[in-house]
């Protein structure tokens, strides 16, 4: 994500809100130097792939990037990304891919294309729970909310062609939201359950200040009034989703010895 420190905080807040103790390694790309994160921060808290590739991990989260309108192969760090994604299949029990990373992994592993949208999918959307008995959906309501912020999507018809993929949650407005691959070894999330209250607000006001064409985020501000504080409708679902993932697909699924 472009604002790495903010994303770290958002994700760690959710991951730490469970009874499970976790030890986190932050991974940076060697082939790309972010422009919005101090080098000192990266050097202090992040490791390169060369230092972790011989380790085994219970779980992994690969976040998005604001490059979704570029063809995957034109992304300058695509080769390193595919190397890491391939590595995750042998060295990680379950990997969660968020937003652009979800589209990238679906394309890399399954050939699922991404498709440009006529306008940005931007706001907080109702999501239908399609598989309430699936462990990652335990405790979810039939309908829940999640933020989305993207210019491309993946189509249901391209996903259902693959027997290893299962659509778990979907929105009438925002499209496919959550897909499980290989029975939970891969989790693809097209939205942002990790977003804090003001993340979409900051994105909206940034684009307005740049003079870009951007609509008010849907279902976000009271009465669609950007002068008012946004309403949070997704925090409960976000906490539950990450807790379920850690419990059922990471903690309970990881063998006692990761070398087996």
C-alpha cells in the first residue's frame, strides 16, 4: 500500500484483536523503493525477501497497490511479486491477498483477468454472505458492509470456471468480494476490511485537492455530506474476518512442524 505506516497500523490493530499471540515480519520489495515511506522506517522494520525465503510462516498478508490500471506484466516489480506469490504456496499455511494483490494472485495462479470499471468503485457496500457455514464466515450476518476503493474488478464468470476457487461473499453493487482458493490456503479480498474510519475520507479529499474527477464515497458520510465525520459500518466484520482467518485457516491448519 502507498501509505505503509498507516496500513501497518490498520492491519496490526485487527490481527492483535484476538486471543492468539502473533509475531510479525514486515516484508519489503527489493525491486521497488516506495516514495511515500521514509527509507529509515523501511530499513528499521522491514526485511527483504532474500532474508525470509528459507523460513516457513503460518500466515501471510499481501496488500494492494495503486497500480491497478497497469497491465500486470508492466508493473516493474511483477517478477519479484510472482516469485513471492509462488513461494507462499510452499512456505506459508494460508495467504490473504488484498485488493490489487487479490487481482494479481487470481491472475497469476488462475489466469483470471481484471477488468476496467467505468468509474471508481468507491465507498462502503453491502456484501452478501454466500456461505455462512464456511469457517471464515462464522458469526457473520447474512449481509455485512465493507469498504472498496478500486478502478478494476474481477468477474464472477471468470472465477467459477476454476474448481479450486469458491466465491464466499459478493455484492450486488461492488461485485465479487471474497474468494477462497485451495480450501482456504488462499484468501482473496477485493475490498478493505482493514480501513480505519477516515481512510476513504483521506482518499476522497486528496483527489478533490488534486482536481481529479471523484464521486463522494457511497454509503460513507451521513447524508453524503463530506463535512461530517464518516460512519463506520465495517469494523465488527473486519475484526471477525481476521480472527476467523487466524483461527481456522492459520492457527488450526498449521502443522506442529512447518517442515512436514
